[in-house]
């Protein structure tokens, strides 16, 4: 049986290897192994004030900092029995939507789709699918803008805190996000349709 080994799978978040066995030209067995080295984030937090955890843990990943930030906040809130206002819950959900638009867009469009076209770079997609390339960047930027307005920054939020937010988002900026939301929703649906038909 012929085997195929890829020691470093590219264009993924993290590190991975692949091993496959071919029988009569077809994949008979396949193994995908995710490799995560020691991140030692826990060690960075040892001896620090527990209120540092949301800011420190958001730096675990540049693709998905919001989930790490909000998870640390919610863990502290549960431990301290802190109840938050419904508006805080809504704003946090919007931050998560912003992260999903950003991280899923990066994963699907910039890391995966080039493989469907046999390309090494997502920049090649500008020639192959220019309209969808522009839509993907627009959706990603909208996700970043959601987190910039609510979380204080597109990456590694600083405005979300235990119990709520340091300050509420600017109403004019929220209105602009709402005004743009239908266009972004349509773009997201169009991109999902495009990806599902590759």
C-alpha cells in the first residue's frame, strides 16, 4: 500500500500533519493530527490579579481573540456570582458575531478556497473571483468594525470587562453598523452560496 505524508499542513490556524494510505489509487485510510505546542498562557497568569485574565487570554489567538476574552470574563463572573444587564449580554453576542464574520471568513475564504482552485495564495482569487474576493474582505472588515465599536479594538478587545463594558458604544457608530447590516447579510449569503458550490 502506498502512503502519503504531509508533515506541515499549510493555511490552517495552528499546526497539523496528515497521513494517508492509498489502495488501488483510492484513499483507504487517512489520519489528520493537530499539533499544539505548549502555549503556557496559564503560566503567564499565575500570580497576577484575576482581572488581568480577559486581557491576557485574548492574546492566545489573533484570529479569535473575542471568545477568549469573553470566556475569561464570564468565568470570573460565574465565580463571583456577578449578574450582568441584558444589554451587556446582547453586546457580547454582537461581539461574537463580529468574531465569527472575521474568523470564519478568514478560514473559509483565505485559507481553504485557494485549494479548491489549486492555488497557493488567496491573492490569486482576485483574478479568479474578483467580486467574491471583494465581498469577503468587506464582510471581514464589518466583523472587525463590530468589535472595534463595541470591544474598543478589532483585535484583543479592551472595552469588555467583568460586569459589562468600560463605556457603551457610540450611538452614531451603532446606527452606521445597523445601516450597513443588510448589505453585509446579503454579501454573507452570497459568499456562503459561492463556497457551497465549489
